[in-house]
């Protein structure tokens, strides 16, 4: 089966890099296919306010939506740039129009991946797995959560 939209959640780990290699192979089977590489950024790392000065530690309501929006977007762009650097030359031989790389803010990595896959009508998720965690066996908690919660194929890669 040829997949048109391949989602690769990317955290910079060796397993995630291996998942990119597999996604690349899937992409080569269909001229119209596209890879979506995402990094789910926890909402807790998106700064609420900078240079708070005397307000540091107090509850502050953000009244300047444009300033906050700019701060939010620049934070995500920083994560995206780090992701591109971590990916390195892995995807250099692929036409850039077939690759979309994004940092996505979401409170939950599992639900962020699922929501992204749904919103972009992805056909398959190719993601790294972890060898840690006695309860989950060979799968990490994120890959396990995605496998349990989505109706499209999920390939975990070591």
C-alpha cells in the first residue's frame, strides 16, 4: 500500500531518526507522497511573559495579544530550528515541497500527535519507540498511547 501522508513525530532521539529513514522509504514509493515531521512542544515551555521584572512570580493577564502571539510563534520557531538541525542531512535528497517540518504546541504529546494526524489526514504514523518502562514492555509511553488511541496504521521503529 502506498501512503500519501506520512507523519513522523520527532524528538531528536536515535529511534526518531530511524523513523525518518523508514518514512523516506515510504515516500519513495509514491511520487505524490509527503512527510510531515513534527515535534510536540509542551505548553509548559511556552513562555507566558518575559522580562517580568517586579511582576515575576505574580499572576499576570496578558493584555497585548499581538505581543504574546509573536512570543508564542518565535518560541515554536526556535524549536523548529532545533529540530531541523537535529535532522541534519537525513532528508536532503528529498524535494523540499514533499516535507513539512513543524513544532506544535500541545499539552499532551500523545494527543498532539493524534490531533495533528487527524487535522492533516495522515495515512500512517512512523515513530520511534523506547526500550524503557516495565509496564509498556518495548514501547515508550508516547508510542504506546498513540497506538492505543488512533485508527490509522502506526509503525514503531527502533
